[in-house]
C-alpha cells in the first residue's frame, strides 16, 4: 500500500468501516513518526505531535481541501510534514507556558499553582496546600460530574468519567500508563495508546469548554474558572509526564 493510498483510506467519507483502515493508519503513522523524528524539539513534543497529527488525519484531517488535493506520495508527505511541524510548535508553546507556571514540584502533589495568583502573600505553604486540596476536591466532585451530565449518551458519559479518573490516577502515581491503556481498550501497543491519548485529550477539551460556558453564564466567577482550568492543566501536565517516564524506562531497558 502506497502512502497516497493509505492516506486516502483514512476517515472514510461515507462512514462505512474500511477493512484496510488499520493497515492504512499504520502506514501513515509510520511516516508521521519518521517526519517527527527530524524535528528539532524534545522527544515528548515530537512523540505527542506525531500521535496527535495521526489522530487528526484519522478523524477527518485527511478530508480537508489541502489533503484532498494531494495526488502523490510526495505531496502527501509534504502535507504531513507541515501538519506535524505545526502541531509540534503548538505543543512546544504549551510546554513553555507550563514551565513558567509556579510550584509544580514532586513533593507537592496537589496543584498549588491554581491558587497562588489569587491569595495574599502572608499565607503559608500549608495554607496554599489546604486551598489547593479544596479546589481539587470541588473540581472532581462537582465540575467533572456536571460536565459529564452534558453527554447525551450513557456510554459517552462513562468514557468521559473513566478518562478523568485515569488521568487523576496517573497524577497521583496510583497506576501506570500501560495499565490505563489495557483497562481502557483491552489491548496494548502504540495504536491503543494513541486511542487513549486522544480520549484523554477530548475529555480535557470538553472540561475547558464547559468551564468557559459556566463562566460566560455567570455560574462561575473568573477566579473559580481560572482555578478549575488550572486543575485541567495539572491533569494534562502530570499525565504527560507519567507517559514520558514510562517511555523513557522502556527505552533504557537492555
């Protein structure tokens, strides 16, 4: 199967299942990973850019006007090169912004950064810890269930809640990325991990959209919305860190 043939099989326009879709995805994924390895970014940024670019192509990106215009392997390769580079730049900017956030240290497992810009200087670290614990608890006991209730289908609600639970378990080192992938998909491997990564990303985006809607409606104050967005960012940061730690450990095995 050529790269062009594989690319055109992604995201079937009629919605029917293509028996060759998995093989096509592997061909495109291999090319995207090869292109990502050539980028001058850190390994986590390149890995995540490759995964997200492949998923974007799989779920509709291969049907954009620029993608449809590709009529050769070379043009597909050029299209994917631009796509993975743009995604890497986006992720690198996010990583740089997170690096500038204060106090996300290993010995402080709660997201202290979500409260530090809203309190007085005289509060101690213990005070901050207490506030962070209360915000974190409110986020998971009120915000997450309320956001989940917005799903029309019970299965979608279950997937959303499982995704958040998995991300939180990764945050507090209660599980591993391999265990999460097996529980979520019943299998292992890069394609399974990519599916879980996409599911987690969708859950975080839905949470951020929900917070924006609640703030716009006046049901959350700007301070509350900012603190809860910090909780979402905290889940992404620590979950990504756990994933990269697992990959590093695998690479270091003899």
